[in-house]
């Protein structure tokens, strides 16, 4: 594999709206990100992925962009953005912006012009189609609920496509003129010194338009026609000029046949967020216990690595702004403790690929269940609620499911300290702070060398240690103890190093056969490592990263 600067990425994702408010309006801003850059540097991250800060009516918290070349006033100004890029650079950190180009906002000037003249130049930037038999052109369901088509005001039988909310009309990537405009915009941003982009919903760019209805797959008349709008084709040409930039696609279910085109040597992207494990939640009745979920998670991680097979770099992560917090998602309440919380990120942190952490993950931020559906604010949450009710669930059952699965858990404001509103804002936060902040906050963990925060720093430092980094990046991956339930273990090996990563989700620990000779304990969530001549004992929820003899 040809070596690139971005292979060394230890990324930190920021959801700016919930990170740090500096002007008291209750909304996080760019100056807030600048304020905490030193902490991100101290954690050891060298790339920040900033969720969208472009001008937006905020129907989907910035994932609905109305001007790709402007910053939303709630986040600050273009000057703030330039300052952030420069201040980050001083600390050896590059900034990735979130490029949302599957769709724009319905307030974007292109869409406004398209509504005026759906058959003119800007109409071709979007997807307008005639309805059929007095209904939508087909019965695709939007990912956020309801029909994926919305009637064009002033027309009897004309619709536009939106696979997310109706305020997020899909852009027409078949149109070269649209592609050229987006390409120019990307280059303008790159000229400002960005490290690259995270590419939102990129696997949906290409659609396979079919105008025959599919069999309804729910109590509504729609079908979640994923296979018709979840596959990219032809994006490589658009992105080829960005080869030295880091581009990470949000890409659902990459198959073995897609690897070369997507992340191979000449693929469309540097890397992709692979979602194989992110749908799991231990509280889902399908699991019901931590070990069962971990065993499945292990199998999925190794299967994804097998698919890639050294042909490119996956992006390994546990949390993002679309998922509940990892401690609540992976560990049953009885298994949650400081040992298991430290063990959890080690499971995938040393696998081949680049890595990303999400704000608050480093201090172990948790889900924040709501007492009623009114406690939520995200549009799709209400669509899910309506669907569950339509399926016959009671209010309490629907709320329980949403409390388990909601992406809003990861959007509560960052917990900086024990002062009012966790130090996030001097005003009223746009979304309530999790009440556990008086105990669980950055400042408290900073003062405690045994805290999760300090452990995350050590973990990053091991991965970036000069004499080990190449092994973690390019060394062979050898899964270990694959058939032992409750153990997730692997080896990374090259001519310089042999590193064994051992983790267990077992509440009683386990003794394993062991023939390696330990040279150095690189990381341990206990004070002791109980290795003997022929066995090693893993204590409850222990994780070990061991440099062993070649
Ligand atoms: C983002 C979501 C967003 C959606 C629509 C994604 O997958 O991560 O937060 O709502 O795209 O842009």
C-alpha cells in the first residue's frame, strides 16, 4: 500500500452545536472549538472532523445546507473558520469539513430557482418527476419516514425526491453541470487549507430510478427501497483531484466487489466509515447480554477486515452523532464499570485502518433517556415514534425503543465541568445537558490519573508511538482465540514488532493458553498482568496490549 500522510489519522469528531458555546446563545460555536484545541492535542488526535457548520436553516442540524460557501451565523463567521484552521495547524491538527452533497437544503438558491422553473437549468440540479395515478412517482419511503417524494407547490402532478426530510431535496448527480459546481466548491474549500472532507450519505448519490411500486414493507404503503438508492457509481472522477486530501465516505455495507473502487489504491475515497457493527444495541431483546453482543461484534469486525484484505483503510470507530453512546450500546448496566469502559475502545483501536473518537467518548458520556417523546427535538425521532405507534406499539413501548436507539443521546452538550450547564454555555442550552454532569465531566477526570480520559490518552499514545505506529498501520492482522466466547483478541505483526491485543467482556475473566514471551505491557486497565509459562489470566473485563517477542 502506498503510504499517505492521512494513514496516521487519529481523528476526533466534533458536533459543534453541542461542543462549546462562547456567546451565551446556548448553541456551540467555532470559537468554542478553538477554545478546546489544546485538549484535543493533548488527547493525541491529529485530525478533527467537524460536523456541518455551513449556512443552514437547521432542519437537520446543518445537514441541510443553504450556502456551501458560508458559515452559519449561529456557529460564527468565515473568519472564525479560517482561525480554526490556522490554530489547529499550529497544533499539528488538520480539519475535515462535512460535505453534504447528496442533497441541499430546500432554502438553497438552486432549489428556490428550481421551484420557480422545474424544467429549467436548476430544475435539472434536482430530481423532479411526474406522479402516477394521482400519487407519487413510486412508493419509496424516505429514510426519515413518509414518502420520499414531495409535491411541488403550484403543480398538480409534479414531485421532487428527498430520501431524507422534505427540506433536504436530493441533488441530481447525473447532471454534469451540478457536478462541476460542487467540484469547484470543494476546491475553494481545499484552498483554505482544509485536510479534507467527511462525505455525508455518499453511498446514496447514485439512484436506480424505477417507477413501478414495490410491495409495501410496513403499515404505510411505502417500501424502504434501499437497494435503489444505496450505491455509488462514477464518483471516482469527481474526487480524483483530491487524492492528497483525506476523504472519508459514509458508506453503508461495502461488499468485497466494491473495495477496489471505493477505497482501493485508485478508489473514490481515502477511507470509509463502515457501519457493520453500529446497528447493534445490547438492550435490543435480540442480545440481552453483553457477551453475546461482543461475540457477534468481534465476528463482524474481523469479517469487515477480511473483505478489505489490506486493499485499503477502513475507518474504525465506536461512536458518532447518529448513534447512542457506546457504553450504553455495548454493555448491559451490570457490566458497566471503569474496567469495561476502558476495555471497550481497545477492541477496535489497533485494527488496520484509521481511527475516530467522538466528542465526550473520551470521558465516557452516557445516554440521556427522556421521560416523554416531547423531550426529543430531532425530526426523524418523531417519524420513528409515529411509525411505532402505527405498528401498534403503546406510547410507553415506543418511548422505550426510542430511548434505546435514539441518535439524540450523542447530541447532549459536552460536559466540561460541574458548574451550571456543565460549562457548556452561560445561557440556556439548545438541548438539555445530561444531569449526570456534576459527577461525570472533563475537569473531574483531568484531576484523576485513573480516569477514562487518562486511559484514552495512553491508548492514543501507544498507537502513535514512533516505534510501533507502522506495525499498527501496515502490519498483518492475525485474529486470536476466535472461537472463545467473551474474548476479542488479535495480533499485529511485521518484521519489527509483534503486538498482541487481548480483551474480554467476561464478568469473571478467563484463563487462556499462552505461549508468547512478553517484552513490554503497553496498555493495561489493571495494575497487574497475570501471565504464566503456559497460560494468561484475563481479569474481569481486562484489556491488555502486549509487545511480545517476535
Ligand atoms: C448524517 C446524519 C444526517 C443525514 C442526512 C447522515 O447520514 O450523518 O446526521 O441526518 O446524513 O444528511
